[in-house]
C-alpha cells in the first residue's frame, strides 16, 4: 500500500490523451485554527466544492463485485443499489465494447495498488451513449482481512466545466478594467484585483483582511460598511453608490462609484459580498462642468428674455439684478455714471473713472438692505462705514479697484475680508466681481456681484458669465439712455413749437389741449397755433402731419414755422394753404426742391418712388385747417386742407359741423383750396381738433364726430346749447373725458375759442375824402377818440403817425381814405385806400427832403405793416397802452434821430 499509485491507461481508441492526473488546483479555504475549531461538529448546509462536482462512491469486495453503493453513485451511473450490489462493476455500468479492457483493469486494482484513471460508463443522456468518469481506487480490507477497495468517481465533464469556470473567473477578475473586490461574511476583504488596487492606490497584498475603515474616512467608511451589511442580509443589489476619499500620496479628493451584490455557493448559501469600484472623479468633474455650462446657458437665456424689456434705465438695472440674484450671486449692485444719466456724452472724469456715479439698483439674497460689500473699494470703512444707498451719488477713489476697473474696462476681483475684522456682512463675503458695463466701447457704469462664504468662489467661467450679463445690460441701458436723450430733445423741439398753455387773442377766449398718442413717446406730428394778425385779427391753426416720431415732429415744426411766416404776410387763408402745400411737397426731396409739386399726378408718382428702396426721398402729407377771425366784423374765414371740419356751437343751439370745403392734404400738390366766410355771433364756441380725437379702431370717423357733437351739447351735464356758456376750460376737460382719448393710436390736439368780439365803443371808424384837408381832420378824429378812451398819453404820438399815414395815402394811394382805431390789449390804427402799391421802408439820405415818414412810424410804434385788401391796401401801426411805469418813445428824440 506504500507503493505509488499506478496510473492506468484506457484503450487508445477509447480515451487516448484524456487520461489526466488528479486535480490539484481546487481552491481551499484559508481557515484559521480558531475558525476551524469553531466550525467542528456544526450542522450546516453543504457549501463546498462538492456541491459543484457531485462526487460518487462505491466499494468492491474481495471477489471484485460491488459490495456498497452510494446514492450519488446511483445519480452518476444510473443504477440503483439493488441493481449494482453484488454485480461485477464492469458488467454493471461499463459499455460492452469496453468491458474486456475493464476486466483487466479491475484485476490490477485488486492486486492492492492505488489507481486513478478514466473509465467509460453508460450514460443515456450523453450524445454518444456513454460518459467518462475519473475513477480513484483506494485499496483496503474487509472485516475478514481480505482485499477490498473503495472507489470514488467524478464525471470528467463536470471537472472540465469547473476548470473552465475557474479559468474564466480568474481572467475576468484579473484582467478586467473595473476594480473587483470580495468581502467575506465578516466584512473583511478576501481578495481584490489589480485594477482595484490602482483605483484605491495601494498594493494588492495590503488589502487582504482590511475593513472599510482601513481605506476610507470615518463617515464614508460607515456608509460603505452599512451598505455591505445590507446587501449581505437582504441580497438586494446596490448600484452606483458614491464614495469620496483620499488616495495615499495625493491631497486631492477622489470620487468612486461602487456597486455591490451578494455571492452564493452552489447550494445557495451566502458566502460574501462582491463589488465593482470605478474612479469617477474625472467624470464627476466633467458632469459638474457640463452642469455649470447648462446653468450658465440657462441664465443667459433668461437674461436675454428679461433684461431690456423697457427703455427705462432703472428698470433695466433691476432686471439685471433679478437675473443675477440668487442664481448667480448673493449680492449685486449697479452704478451708472451720473453725467450719462443727465444726457452728457462725455462727463468730466469718465475716462479715468473718477466721475460721479449713481447707484440705481441693489439686490441681496442675504440681507434686507444695502450693505458695504464691494463698497470697500469706495472709502475706508473705518472712516465711513455706511453702505451706498440706492439713488446716492458717489465717487470711487482713484486708486481703488473699482476705479481701476472703470478706467481699464477690465474685470477685477475683490477678495473677501477676514471675518475677525467685524461682524458686519461685508466680512462674510467670499469674493466680489467688479465688472465694468461697456456699450459701444464706452463704459457706462459698474456692476458688482458678490458671493458669501460657504458658496463656491468665482471661477473663470463665472467671470465670463458676469461680463456677458453686464454687457447685455449695458447695451440695454445705453439704448435706454440714448432713447431718453433723443426723446427729451424731441420733446424740447415739439414743445418749443407749440404755443404757450394760455394763448391770448383779441375778441377770443381760448383754451387748448394736447395729448400724445403714446405716453412713452409723447412725440408726434399734431400741432395747433394761435397767431395775432394786424387789426386785432387772429389766425387759428390746427394741423396733423401723417406719421409719428421725430421725423413727424420735425416736419410739423417746419410747417408750423411756414404757417406763421405766411400768416404775417397777411395772405388770405386759401393763399396760405396753397403756399403751405408747395412747402410740404418739397420737404421730402433733397434740397427742398419743389419741381413737379404743381401736379397732383407727379406728387403721387413721387410717393410711389419713395416706396422704392432705391429712392431715399420721402413724401410728407399733412392736413390743416386755417381760420382768420376779425373781432370787429365778427366774421371768420376758413380754409381746409383735408382736415376734419370745425365744430360750431352757437348760444342756445346744438353743435354742428361747419361745411368747409375739405380740400386735398398738404403735400399732394397742384390742387386749389377754397375758403368760406362765416359770421360768428358773440358767445359762439368754435372747436378745431385733429382726427385722433374722433377716430380710432373702435369706431368710425362719423361715430366719433357725432360723439364730439354730443359731448359739446352736454358739456355741463345740462340741456343742449350750454357749451357756449360754460367755462371753456371745463368744456375742454369734459370733451376729453367723454371721448375715447386713451386708445394710444394717434396724438390729440384740441383748440377751442369762444367769440367775444370788440364792442362798438372800442372801435373808431371814419371815411375821409382824398383831399389835403383830410390830414388835419384825421388828427382831430384821432385826438377826440383817444381822449374819450382816456389815452391822453398816446395823443401826440398817434396824431403824428396818423398824419404820416394819411399823407402817404393821399400821395401814393387812390380813392377814398378810411381811418380806423381799434382798442383792445393794444391800440391799432389803420389807414385804408384804394391803391395797390404797398409802402416799403427805406433809409433816406441826408440830402433827401422826404422818405422819412415810415422811418418815423417804425421808431415811434410797437410795430407797423401793410396788407392787401379786396379793394386796395391797408397800412397800420400799433402802440402799447400806457401802464404808468414807462412814458413810451420820445417823439422829439425820434425826430432828431432821423438826421
């Protein structure tokens, strides 16, 4: 029995090289003595290698027949104990073709030698009808001392499968790019692979027997140990558990993703916890980078939607801070140059950053009011610890970081202060970004963004984002600033072109209103005017340039100036509109050319050409109504250029639309204008307006005109006809409150005049023959009239000037002479004759005997002039009424000044 076991060889045609030595590579648990002793005599379910290879055993007696047969032998060889015991093993389970060789092998076995070899056996489930078993024979003795043998058989295919599984497991465990590890049931590491060792930064041999607390910080180790225990107890898999720790020799924190699952034996008994560990530090960093990029893109998208929604500087600054706080920072403020806010292009100190700034906005997620955060750049906090308030005007010291940022247009970082300095919020700041706000290469202000301690410090991406946010706000703020400047200029232009709020006129009580179509722009082309004409007459004008904005306001200004110039020429209303039509036709052409303005078809052709993108000319169209009222005759002459008709309310009557010929709008060109003359009784109310008052999308023009008439009929809330008697200011307010004046579609201009007329006692009118005696008679009549009016101080001057005008009428005029004196706010003297030649003023030479009369009139009067009449001409002069404080021009000094 001491000799070496013989190695039997199966027939070549049967197994050949399949004969193999006894397996030596099966893993054996490394159990300590204490653990081995504690496991002795314990009853536990199977869980060893035998669960996988299913070892079968049987015994041979001294006669070579089967004496004992195990249950596993029945399972492996397919024979029950009754079928096997007492039989020859070769005849029992060896296929017939191999039985002869098997008999010789059994004979050798019974010689008392150990034997290991491959033995064929019947196996109906195998494709060939037989299987191969590795048989291990151990010689022995029975109870009578005779030779016997104990046989152990294992199916070769099971062994080969086990070897393959072990080789595969070893390859996966050793060559995998993932970190594999195996914890035992005592939560100590049994084995790790090379990748795991590299991930956690230690040699492989150092991990055996270690616990999570030997590898990780306490908090992370507790988490991992709890997870291992949970997986071991519940059998539930845990995936992607984050673990944070340090590797030996590296100060940087690492992040790992760990997945755990429970291991079982072949019988299902838990034998430990296996896991995979992956270093995700780079992936985590990339995810954070991507998340930061997405967050910044979302913030920029929100900024694009929320910043610049209005043209108000303060609103735009607040919109910037609404986006930045708290999504980007904890505190923020915006300072803008005070000079730029006031409309200056380059306020003093703009280039070096020392100009005055005004804080227009502040926002905080950590305080209720302003705090000295970035303001530490402004002043020494010991000398002046007060934070900058919203609306406060201030300066930054020249050497401060804020001033440097303003000078260089570069972002500056203000580090946080030591918390031991004070308990104020400024000492709790992590850092502050000082970002200049640049638009059109000009710094318009400064934005400051701060984060408190505990927040992530500003990085390079944050700097870029802050610059982008500030730039977007700066563009909107600069646009708002430019709009405000241009808007104010347009308003100044427009308001300078409108008459004063309470215009005065002889024989008329006047009230007026102007409402912009849009409160945000307040600039349009509507205008009205009250022009004093010679003879105490008054011209009333209301017009509307088609279009809106600055161009319409400029065109309105040009037309208004032209109307005033033409009115002072004392032309008839139709003539004024004809001349104004030519002026409007030339407004849109280069150089103001009027070529073709006489032809309506040419004007329309020019309008079509203006619509062509290659033609830079524009067509300016306007409507206008022009009326001249004479308070002496109480007659008013109207001419209309495409404008809504005036409304007349006579005492005791309902309002009616005056039938004034509408005419064509100004700028069409070539169409004549008609005029009508209407007698207006004292107390009558005349209303001139623009179409914005009576026309909108909600109703037609006819409905608006009817609404205007109804408003005038019930202006004091009583019966019709009271508009002519009520307060004119109240009538205006009632009309505007009754009609739809808030539609925002067009400007509204309303001019109302109540006719008073000059009383008969304020007018002196005489007809004189064309004779030399009329000069003296005219002086007498003038003296008598002035004395009756109590104007003795004006008698001498009036006599002298009347004498000059009547003399000129006799010398240069024709027909009967008419002298008229008018008393209202001033004294007007008119001399009428039938001549068509109007006088002109010239300077007489020293040797001339005449030619000084009109010079004298100009020196002694407040104004003089002449105008044509249907039957000749009228020469007039005007004298201011004495106020008791000045004696007026000295006639003697005036006469001496002529020589």
